[in-house]
């Protein structure tokens, strides 16, 4: 935009004077508590949580960040469901707390999170909407940055042999998965299916098919769900086909009709994911912030398996090939 002629003559000394005045105003503000660096607000960041629920460990996740110059907000992922926004995170003297409304039930009560940050570790209690209290611990999530974002790839590994479930195991005893005619099938809701092998960075090719209103998912390292859902003609969303559930939205909805075979070609390097669905790049080199609901654990710094969701609707898979990075 061209300068207004009325102001064009003001330059040099005037601008220097205004800059000096601005600094005189801003510097005292920050020195009196306006500094919002993570060093001054140690709760800021992403946290991998482990919650003790019904004598078992369940994964959870928390992100705290700034909104403006002093208000803390965030996102929370429970043992199931999507990332939930937190409108305000309270933090003072090492104590952190917030509340969020229920996601799945009709309770009038909010979930309440109360914790203590000490030595860069979180401990505390989560009170569910029903009033049940669960202890949790948390540690700062790893960045998962890679020095080489173009790794040398190893040999492809066929994860499903087309004949049986060798190389896989059910997450729970009530297994419903079967291998028939070169297809890995979950004919009814039951348990998830997990590879025996674990992987760090990789390229994954997988083909899938679902019936009308189908709903399943593919978990990368067992922690990040790529959604598989009957969503043809819907607007792209993180909870529809091709999305990283609750986090990353595809730039295009390329879902086919129920009953048609579809493909994913997924590359995961650290936290950076690229998804090509049905031959089109729909997510390109995007950072996955944290675990999604239903993850096997919150140990993001460790290798993990491929997990196929089997507790929702029927689904079928074939031609599952993974190429690990060397």
C-alpha cells in the first residue's frame, strides 16, 4: 500500500523516537511478569500421560499453550475419543488444573484435571464426569525430530500373508479376526488386532474396504489413528476418512463408496506424516501433535506396532506392506 502523503514526510528521527518510546513501554511490562517464555511458564508444552484406571494403565495426553500474552489454553486426549479443547488452564506455584465438559455421556458434571509439576514431571488426579478419581503421571513428550528427513529405506515386509493371522495378535482375548481368501476380516465388533513387530519410521501400504456406515482405523506405532470411515461426499474433517483422528484434517475428501477397495500409502518420520489416499496426497509432511484416543500407550519415544481397529464396525484389509527406515 502506498504511504499517505500527509504522513510521508515523517521519517528518520521521528521513527527513532517512536521506537524508543515503544521500548520504554514494552520492556517494563515484560520485566513485571509479562514474559511468557516456556522457562517462565514450565507447564507449556506437550505431555504424555499414564492414567491408572481399573487396575490398568491407560494412555492420555495434554498440550498447554499460550493464547495472547498470559492466558493458558490447551488440548486433552483421554483413553478414548478425540482431542478436546481446554478453554483455560490454571497454573500457579506448580499447580495445574482445568475442567472440560463430557464427550460421550449425558452427565452434567465436567471432567476435572488437577496436577502438580515438579522436576519436569506431572502427577495428580483426574476426576471423571461420574466422580471417579484416577491417579496419573506425566512426562514431557519427545519432539521426535529427525536429523535426516529423507531416510534410506530397508526391505519391504509383508505384514499379512493372506492365509492366517501369523505375525499378529488380538489386543484382548475375544478375537473375531479371520483370514479368508487373501483378506483380513473383522466381521463383527470385537478387539483390535496388533502386529507382533514394532516399528519406528516407515512407509505403509494398506488396502481396505468397509460396508455402509463403516468405521474403523489404522494406528501408526499403535498411537496415531488414521481414520477409516464411510464419509463419501462429506466435507473433509479430522474425524473422517484420511484424517489423523481429532488432529489433522485432509485437504480433500477422496473417500470412495462403501464396498469399494481403497488404499492408503502412509509415510511416518518422527512426528511428520504424509498420507496418500486413493492415489491423492491429502496430508503432506504434517506434524502429529500427540497420541489419539484408543492408543495402546503414551510412550511416544518408543517404536510401536501397526494396530487395526476392530471394536467399531466390520472391516476388511489386504495387501499390508511396511517398509521400515534403516
